């Protein structure tokens, strides 16, 4: 299952003061990029579960994991210099997110939480949001992979 693949967004280091400010920017961006094909539905429930995992590829140093993130590499990953470029390591990370209402995620809440998570991450040239793919093998909580393009 693909999620939010009709939504366009560019991750950046801007931290929005509120989810409403973020929604305004997303809506403007949809209209700018997609023109009459823009179909941003911020209140649409896109995941009907209270807890999810989202994995993504980022460049980090050994101290860059957030509290809700888990490194998806071997424990000695940061010891291998060939994985490093200018002190950063390209790696897979999984972040866990909780729905604010304890029930489900709207399109707006999910994209907002993803954006806030990415503001401190180095994505290289892969900054364009291209939706989420569900990991159908996940058993305990729904898991998705964040697709970013250049």
C-alpha cells in the first residue's frame, strides 16, 4: 500500500510555529507545483492506528539519533570508516510516531511529524517527499518506508 503519494513536499530545516502554519505552506506548495491537480486533504485519516514506525535513509553522525529513532544497522556501524563521508554516515533509521488523539493519523499530522523529524537531518539531495510504502511484513505495529527523491 502506498500512502500520500499524491502529495508533494520538500523537506527543509524550517521549523513551523504551529501545525496550522505548516498546513498553509503545504496547501500553497500543492497549488504551486500541482496546479489544478492539487488534492491536499489535511483532515483525511490516512492511518487508523495510534502508533507507527517509519524508516528512512539519512546522513548522521553517531550522536544524531532522536529519542524516537532506532538505528537499523549493526552495533559497530559507526566504527567502519568506509561508511563515513565528512564525518557523516548514510544509514537507515526507524522513527516511531504516536497519534496526537491516540487513535489515528490525519494526512496533516503525519506529514507535519515527518517534516519536524527531518528538520535536523541531512538528506543529501533526496529532499522531495514521494510518499510512503507500507511494510506488509510488519506484525506488531504498522511500518512504512519514507520515499524521498532528488
